[in-house]
């Protein structure tokens, strides 16, 4: 494909760095570096302003003399192990999720994040519009976690979680607690939330007087972690991609 136009997308205006990243070839940060280094031409002329606004229709972009065209869309699920950072690199040389993507030829980026001490389902894609739809706060896409916490929480704390608790960045949306099991000094349960704040589940448990000991994300909307081995990838099915694109699984209601 020699130009960047495609359906109604060609009429939209975007910055140069954003236009390059939307092709699914690299991150916006990398696109910005390419432009600043003088490696990108627009219609045959070197452009060094990554913030230049332009329309996709008819634009011919080249990187190092090679015409840029959209990469094939890739959608992946990873079972992230505990101890890995959700980042592309780390100055302290700690393990990152990209260490688990060796052999993945197409550039992809994490869709959302999991903190270093959390394991479980993490999505990757080079489709930035699809990813943005999943991570947008207004999507209210349900994320489900398996939680082990101590000390154990009682009915009042569960009710607080299901009403929403107040954190330092504001009250949370109502959560859903299920499969609760009370053991000697700790509890295990599933917690479903429709937000994606930093370390949110850990902070919610702290707000009701407990502390997360183990945390694993087991589902994002219609996509289940299932029996995917730790550290392994699988492609999403077409149905999973489509359902996430249109808003994921229906949100549950009380008593439903």
C-alpha cells in the first residue's frame, strides 16, 4: 500500500508521529524518534516535526527510503508471570514482558498494564484504535481477578467493595465479589472491576483493612486466561477480537 488512506480514515487529521504509530509498526515514542532523526519523508521531503498535523488521504510516508504501509493486525494474550514489568525496557535490567515475546516478528504493545507483583492475563496488539477502546475509562470493560488476601474480610468489607470504596484518587465504581472462601487467617475470592487504575485492587483491599498476598487477572471482558501456561502467548480468536471491539461481554447486574 503506497498511501495511508483507507475508508473514512483518510479524512481524519493526526500528528505525524500518531499517523506512523497507527500503522501498527512501532510505538509513538519510536515514531517520534524516527522523525526527529530525519529518517522520515513525507511525499519525498524530509520532515523533522513529529507534531505536524496532516491528513492520511494521499500521504506517502517513507522511513529510511522504504514506503510505510499498515502492518497486519495482531492480537495476542499473554499469561504474565509474577516478577515481570509491563514495559519495553528497564534501566535496572529487570525482566519485562517483552522478554516473553521473543520470536514475535510484528511490533506489539501491551493493552493496559499489570504491576510487577501481579500475574495473569495481559493483552497485546499493534491495533492502537482497538487497544484504546479497551483501555478507555468510559468502556467500563470488566476485568476479573483471583485474589488471596489477609486478614480475611467479612460481609461488611465485601459490601463496601461492592458499593465502591474511596481511594486517594476518588471513589471506585461498584465491584463484584464471587467464589469467596474463608480460610484460617486469609481468604480467596474473585473480584471483578470495571476500571483500570494503578494498583487498584491492592488499594481497594487496603481500604477495607486487608492486604493482597497473591493477585492474578483471570479475564478481560470475554477473554479468559483459562489454562494458558505461565509465560506463554496465544493469538486471540476472531470472536474475542470482535467482542472486545464492540464493548466486551455484557456487564453483570445485581442479582443477575
